[in-house]
C-alpha cells in the first residue's frame, strides 16, 4: 500500500511540475521576449531609455505574469539565460517570488537543469530552502529529474548555508546571556568566540571547499560549543559533597 501511495505521489508531482513548466504565454511583452531570447542589449535599452510613464511601462512588463504566475525572471531561468537573470534582478525582479503552487525561479532552473542560472540565483540571494506546495526544495526537483550537476550544486549550497547559519546562531547566543544554558567562564567565552571566528575565516578564505568540507567544519564547531555547554550542567568535582 505504501509503495502504491509513493508511486502515486511521484506521478502526481511530476504531472504538476510538467503543467507548471509547459507552454509559455502566447503573447509576450518586450521584457519577456528578451528573457526568452537572451537579448541583453535590448533588455538594457528598455530600462535605460525608460523615463516617466515609460518607466512605469517597463516595470509593468518586468512584473507581468502568465496564468501560472510566472514572469520574465521565470522564463529567463527556464531558458538558461543567467546574464538576463542578473539584469532582471538588477532592475527589480524578485528571486524569491513564487507561483501560486510555490514554485520559485530556483525550482524552475533546477527542473530544466540550468546550472549557471542556479549559481546566479544563489549568489543573488535566492532561498535554497524554499519549498513548493508538495514540500519539495529545488534540490529535490533536480534529483527527481536526474539533473545531477544541479542537485550536487544545491546540496553543496545547502551545506554552506548550514555552516553559516550555525555560526550566526552561536554568535547571537553569545551576545545574549539569557540564551546561554548557564554561566560561562571567561576562558570558555573566548574559546567559543575564537571557534566561530576561525570558521568564519575558513568560509571566507578557503578555495573550492567541498560539501563534505562544510559538513566537517560545522561538526567541529558543534562539538566545541556543545562540549562547553554540556560542562555548564555538570557539577564540578570540588563542588560535589561526598555522601555521608
């Protein structure tokens, strides 16, 4: 029974995504046309020459959506035009926008195997943890459609984000004594702050780290922090009175 349900869920998910991705709008505006064709010079001229009412028109073209809630940015992502993506975002496109079913530009790029677009979107601040209405991240979509390079890149990006988020969490915890499970000694504070600084510098200066590298760095930081926090809840030997 579980196998049947799982098979049905996969088929349904594939059908929904296919419906989400298929068929561009029959009538496209000038910005959408540039997104589809990868025409950077014309796109730049549209926004460069826009002034007054023309500027409003250009902004309207940028945000105009088809029946599925996709705008020019989605089309550029599907078509694999990473430079167009950057130009659209520069002029106001939102990389975190979603369709009614929760598909983001990142989901679309992953489904179509557009690796360079994925890299551009991540650099531009796209939410790699965002899920569609089926609870799928872009990485899940890439895996399901066997877009291996895209899946590997998104897994790498998630590992990097996880390390950065944990460093930030610990730094925020250290800045708020109420969040610390006990009273830290000066040397313990220094040890934790030093560990966070070391990992931040590693993130900034290490060239070509792998997914495994990010995971190991996070595990090392977790071991340091959790080891110190665990001691806060453990009575020191000199403070423990012997039983009579």
